[in-house]
C-alpha cells in the first residue's frame, strides 16, 4: 500500500536541490544571495529554529549571518541593527525571529525591515499585497502548506478548505493562499461554535492552533487531506495539533510532526531569499 504520509523532509530536499542549482548559477555571475537572521534573547525553541535556518542556508550555498542579541537590548538598538542590515549589500533577506521580548514593539520592528528584504512576508506592505492579490513575498509556513497539498497531486480548486487558527503569520495568510487556489475557505478560531462539525466538512483541513492533538479522528471527514502546522512540546517530544496516529487512518494524506510543515517553512525562506537576491540585481 502506498503511504498517505506527506514527507515534508523529502519534498524539501527536492526543492532545495533545485534551489542549490539556482544559487550555483547566480554564483557563476558573481552574485551571492545572503540572509541575515536576528534573534533576541535565549529562548531555546527560537535558537533551534535560527540554527536550523542558518544551516539550511549554508547547505545550499546561501551566505548567512546570525545576530544573537541580548534580551536586554532596547527597541532603538534593534531598529538600528535592522537599518544597518537594510543598507548592507551582501544581505538580501532579513529575518527577525519571533517572538521578541515583551517591551519591544514587534510590529514596529517588522515594519523597519525594508519590504524588499522582508523574506518572512510579515511586513505590512507584503501582507497588504497578499490581501489584494499582488505579487509579494509569501509568508513561509503558509506557502509551505500549499506546496505540500499540491505535491499530493490533488488540486485545491473547488475544495472546501477549513483552516483552524487566524494568526497573521499562519491562519489568515494560508486562508488567503487557499482562496487564490480557488478553494472555498472557512476560518475557525477560539470563538467558533460547533468546531467539530465545521472541521468535518473540510476536504482539506489545515490546523494552526498550538494545542496538542486537538483535531481528533471523529472531527475529520473520510479521505480529507490534513495539514498539521502545530508544534507543541509534550513531555520533551514534539507533537502537532492533530492526533496523528488516529487521524492518519482516515485521511487520504496527512503531514507528520515533526517532518511535515516544519522543513517546508525553511525551504520557502530559502526560496524567498533567492528571489530577493535576483530582484536586487
Ligand atoms: P497563535 O497563537 O498566534 O494563533 C493560534 C490560533 O488558534 C488563534 O487564531 C486562536 O484563536 C486559535 N485557537 C486557539 N485555541 C483554539 C481553540 N480551542 N479552538 C479553535 N481555535 C483556537 O499561533 P500561530 O498561528 O503563530 O501558530 C500556530 C501553531 O503553529 C503553533 O503551534 C506554532 O508553534 C506553530 N507554528 C509552526 C510553524 C512551522 O514552521 N511548522 C511556523 C509557525 C507556527 P483566537 O484568534 O480566537 O485567539
């Protein structure tokens, strides 16, 4: 029997192979894509993500710089760092790892990044362009979700996509991207009534909540495609928002955690950095 598990690592490797080729071509023209990753404080999860992003860059030939700034840094100092990176010719993409310490205004920091270097796609200009359907840097996790769905060979057109979560970084943009793929989209959140009934209508279910195993088998339609964005630490292990072991027998396709959406997020970041580099020359 063919596996119905969507291997995000494998899909990522395939895409990264072609990105490596693109980087080589650019290097032949003496062009070197560069990404700067800024992290404030010592949150272990954030540090893991930042290291993974830098390593992924190195593996495919993208130049990367990591700035580890102390928890006590002021907003002004952080903004100055971003200004510096905005005018640094070697740097085509800037990523500030979220969340930031409480007394720093996250939105102000994101807005300070030049929209041309906003490879996370969180800048208000890129978010606005996405809303009205103009070409923009797509936020990495949502773009990764859509790519994984397409890789199943299924189309989103005409399907009912149920998104659980409405954050600016996952839920809302993945709903918009699904809409642009001509899906019919429902967005659920913490105030949604009859969540189970609504999720059960989904031909495609995208869970982006941050509550371990909240999507159970009884909530999922037979044959649905299930994309699990959630990353939750339970007893030292990573689990998604979907009860994978039970739901996998009902879904036509399902992403595991880890090894599903996570690697794709980084792959899309690499892709955006290469696009940013090409645009700059
Ligand atoms: P947020 O906390 O910003 O958003 C969570 C959303 O879930 C909110 O819209 C909230 O609703 C909704 N929600 C909370 N409780 C319920 C509930 N009981 N029923 C229905 N909806 C609920 O999280 P993010 O969007 O940033 O991230 C979501 C998950 O994805 C997290 O586990 C995060 O770690 C993971 N993640 C994974 C990434 C990856 O690369 N794989 C990248 C980014 C995030 P309301 O708006 O009403 O509060």
